[in-house]
């Protein structure tokens, strides 16, 4: 298969969110959704490490599937919803880990 150079590249990646259980003391609950990330240039990747989490997500997170509100209604991706969810430390940490893990594996030769 030939490599196709695209001006804007995106990829979908599963994000596992672990948060302390509200019902089981000392345990975590896990949920999952699919994030759509924008690939950034290699030259920009180093600068990302020094930025705040929300600022990074504004650059790289361009969509999601499988995020619902408490009533089970799908939450559509928007900058406002991204800001709202970014205030949840467990969610923010999980999304950042999913994004950086994709590149950490590439850099380590896996």
C-alpha cells in the first residue's frame, strides 16, 4: 500500500477512563469512548509537553464517539463540551494518556 501524504491527518483511538468508584470503596470504575485525534507535526510534538492539558486537547482532540450525559443522551463534540469535560481530572488525564501513548509507542520502536 502506498503512503498517502494528507494535509490533515486524524485517527481514532480508544480512551479508557478510570475514576474512583462512588459505590465501592477503594476501587475504580472504568468506562471507554473513542476519541478522534488530529496528528500534529513532529516539530510541534516537543512543544506539547510543556503545555497545560486543556491547551493540548484543544490542539489535538477533534471529535469523539460514545460520551453520554447522565440521561444516556449522546454529547456531541464542541469546544464548549470539551471545556466542560476538561474540568474532570480523571477524564483529562485519561485522554492525554491515550494521545501520548500512541506516540510513545512509536518513539520506542514498537
